[in-house]
C-alpha cells in the first residue's frame, strides 16, 4: 500500500523545554509550573536525552518532608524514598530515558508507552539528541480524521487494490459499499472471493483513524435450480469412457 502511515513526527510537539542534570529542585518545579507540563527530559552536555524528571520523582520530597524514611527504619521496598533528599535533576530523574524516534509509527509509540507505563516520550534522533515530545493526547489526534477521508482511503488502498486485483472488470470493487460514521467503517456488498474478506477487514482496521470495522460482505448469490430433476451442473457426470452396466429385468 502506498499511503504513508502517520508517524510520531506528524503529531509530536516540536517546541520542548528540557533540563540539564545540574538543574536545582526549585527550578524544576518552577519550569513545570510555567510550561504546564508534568515531566521534563534531562540532557547531557551533548544534548542527548539521559533521563526524565516527572512530578512523581518530585513527590517524595513532600511525602517525607516531616520525617524521612530513615527516621523509623528502612524505606518501603520498591519506593523512590531516596529521592526525598535529591536536589538536582540528575539525582531525581528516572534513567535511562524511554524514548522514541520521529519516524516511529503511532502504534509503536503507543506500545512503548503502555509497556513502560508512561504518559509521554521524548522524541530523539539516531544520536539520541532531543527533537520533541509525544504524549498520549498526541497519539489520539489521528482519530480526529474526517469520516470522508477515511472512506476515500479505504476505497483506494483496500477495496480497489484487494478486490480490483482479482476482478479484471472491477465489478467486485464497485459493488462494495463503504460507510464511515464516527470512525466506524461498515463494508457491504458481494464479492467473488470470500477468502479475501478477513484480509479486507484487517487492512481496513489498519487505516489511520479507523475506530472499528464491521463487515457485511458476502459471496455471490447461488443460482436457483430451475429443474431439480436434472443433475447439478457443478456435479460430475457419468464417466462415458467406461462401459456402462444396464439393469436386467
């Protein structure tokens, strides 16, 4: 299929604020407040992303403000209690940073977010330099696509290519109806090769902006048997090359 899928570069935020590892605690809080963000990438001297500081990394400072975990013994296992004493981005950040490249598909970015339980990803080039930020909300922008655009792409990239290739006259592809409402695609009509229907549904689901696919595609209508006393034309007839036995009275 020739239609290029939407990639991270198409939806990401290109203007990004970042921190150096030596940024002080209060400067981090101030930057988050001014930019209305809940996480910031941390860069090394070469501009490469080495970590991310989020609100969750800052909260231990308040959680243990009146008494650190060491006051009553060891910190709870699995906590970031040690960050209660951290004062710089380098000490607070979660590292290594979970990143994605600008040419990654939205599906890939969504999987990375889900697997790592993060809400946003720094976007980097092949050298690890910061290029932008992509968030969960950015990934959902594709579902704002107009129903008419979705229908046109399904017709062009799925129906014509899949069914037109198996029908020299294009009758199959012309007979297929495509209706899109709120991103839900409904395919209707009859096709000669029903084995292609599952593939049509799969390819339609992969079109950018499709929420769901409903298939009402069916095979060609069966021809009526006008004379039930005659053998079916599709059934093999007698083998006349062999001698036939006749019943004796």
